[in-house]
C-alpha cells in the first residue's frame, strides 16, 4: 500500500502499534496511546519531542517510542527487571 493510500483509520487505532517510521499528529498520539490533552502537554514538558511544520505539530513514531522507553515501568522496578 502506497503512503498516499494509507487512511487515518489504518494508522490510528486506540491501543494499536506505534510505527517508528511514521509521523503522528498530536490528536493521533492522544488516541493511539490513550492520553488526554493535559497528559500530552505534561509529556511535552518532560521531554517528548514535538516537531512543527507551519501551524501543525507532529510527533515521530521513533520519538514517541524513545520517550515511552524512558518512563519507569509499572511497579517502580527498573526497565531491565521483570514486572
């Protein structure tokens, strides 16, 4: 499927897979990982990289995955320890 044939529904599914090779709008990221607007703003302040083209803001899938990797695992253990 060519990129021009990829629809919004193909890319954004709540709880779906984040593709490191795609760029997502802020609303797509919020839907994809289930964040509200306040949590997304907090993530931006804490280091989530957001890129702008004109008035549009985007998050690269690879930047979102890198940000998620830096977050502490549930349960407070290190990322290398089993949960």
